[in-house]
């Protein structure tokens, strides 16, 4: 944990770039007085830490509810009479694995929801597993050995200068690459940034010498009993002095301008929700003159077609952001190569190193949420999605109030049609579509 102002290095307020002061288990901006709490042992240096914490607490509740529902329906499937004994064993093992996962993740993320406001699941909760987006990264980094990370290090470390004062790693995920690079290149300080709490909190626990027990659910497992692999993750070596995990947005990093020697982006530039021109300008801003940007990863850009860049376009945009390319390469490498999985994807990854040659044109960073969410004093706009949500909520609440285990859909449709002065067949069609979307 960062304990004193002298240990903060180039860290600054992500909102106003003011200096940070450490006191009472939190960090406070000396300019705008914004307070940044610690989540567990990790500083939360998001631009809006209260909103970030509430969102992930909500996603935790969504995940816990989804697992409970999945276990419930698996129990029904397990009770069917025409299943092979081994099939029942496989399902029972998966259910036990899901319940163990639920228990372990709830314990790991308890600091996230402690003292936070209770946030009800969002309407799309039945489709959301945002909390597990980087779950496989945990096992790639800490459970399957170091082969994948070693291959990446062998490709990127030759680009590093001999001496590095401050290294920032954007999109650190579960942290193994950040830890190994820090141990190998020995910068004075390394900041490993990410916004997803689960993998970073696993990394933090391991680096503090704890054992983390988590089940892996491999894709297309080789044998029935490998549907769940129980891991006890450990890392006795530690990261060494000067290493710091941070909950922080790389597009609004808590790093003072011109204070970083090297920025490493691994599996990042195509995953961050911003145009590459915005990303490049943000990286340029924190680098010292002639600082180095090292990138590694695929080009699975999403969003507008004009922003789904080829590698040639990436190189051009990097140059336009006041960088001079030093090296480029392309490699086809195994990715998420679990020893227990029947699926072993090969990923085309591009790497480059680029030296800062000047200041990039500043580009506004798009907000992660709408302005009226970021500033709760603004009026809530009556948007079409909000109107549709209201209509669906009224429909759902009215319909569920009539479901008592005895009425049929036709009965419910007749009652609602009378109340709303609509034709029963129209209501019945909507009811059938609604129930058809639910798990059987």
C-alpha cells in the first residue's frame, strides 16, 4: 500500500492532475479535494471512484444471482431420469464448481462492496457476466505455468532501454506480465493499471503471499472429470520493491504529464473503448520527452467500421501522435492455452516500439458514462431506451402480479387486456414472447 507522499512518485489526481496526499487509509487530491479510497490494498484512482465502486458492486451482485440461477436449473437437469450416471456426475461436479467459484469470488471482492451502497442489479443482469470477462487470464497468468508470458516477454523486452525510471503498464489484467517485466527490467517503479477488480485483486493476494483457491471451467475439456479444475494459486517470489497495482483508467491515468519513461500496452489498444487516436494521445501525454511506447497484442477493434484499424493504419496513427516507430513485428502465438482444454486458439499479435518525438495534439477522452450519470445534478433525458425500459417494467410488473401458479397465459392476457383496453390476442402474443425468452 502507498503509505506516504514520498512514495507516490508521479501519481496525480486523474480528474485535475493535482498532487496526492496520503492520510487515513486513502489518498486525497490537494487541489480538488477528491478522496480516493483503497479497495483492499489497492488504491482506487479512478476519476469517479464512487461510481466505479458502485458499478462493480452491482456487477458482483449480478454475477452471484446468475450463478444461483444456473445452479438451480442444473439441479432440475440433474433430476431427469434418462441421464447416464457419468453425465449426472459431470453435472454435479460443475454445480459444485460454480458454487465454489461463487463463494471464492464473493470473498475476494468483499472489500469492493464493504461500506458501499447496495446497488440493485441492472435490468439486463440476466445477460451480464462482466465480472468474469478476464477470469481465464487468472489461470493463464498464475495456474498454467509461465510459457505464454515468457514468449511475450521475449518479444517485447529487447525494446526496453537499459535503464527505466518509471514504467506504466496499461491493462495489466491478472498482473503476471507486469510482475515478470518488473522483476526482469528492474525499473525504479512500476504502476500496473486496470479497471477490472477481480484479476487485479487475485494478483494482489498472490503478491502478498496468500494462496488463492479458484476453480477453472475449461473450454471443451478432455475428460468428464476435467469440467472443473480446482486450482490453488501461489506465487512465492513476490514482485519486488517499487511495484504498485492501481485501479485506474489508462485513458485518464493518475500519472502526471511527462513523468513516465516507458508505457507498455499488452492486449490493450483494441480492447479499450476509445478510438486509437485518443489512446495514442493519452499515452503521449504521460511520457517524458523521448519516452518509449511498447505495444503487443491483436487488432480485434470493435465499434465503428472506420475505427477497426489494420496494422498499417495503426502505424500511421502512432506516427501522427508524435511518435517515431523504432521496431515492428508480427507473431502467431498460442493464446489461453489451457492444458485441460480441447480449444487452443492461435492469435496473431502485433508488436511495436515507438519513441515520443513531441507533444501530441490533445484529444478529448469520451466519458465511460453519459454526462447526466457523471454529474447527478443534470436532468435525466427522456431517451427512447429509457422510455422502452419503463414500458417493459410496467408490463413485467403487471404481468408478474397476476402469475400465481393457477392462471394460464390466456387468463393473464384477458385480465391485462381489460385493464389496458387492448385486444387479448395482442397481449397474449407479447406474453408468449416474454416467457419464451426465459430458461425452461
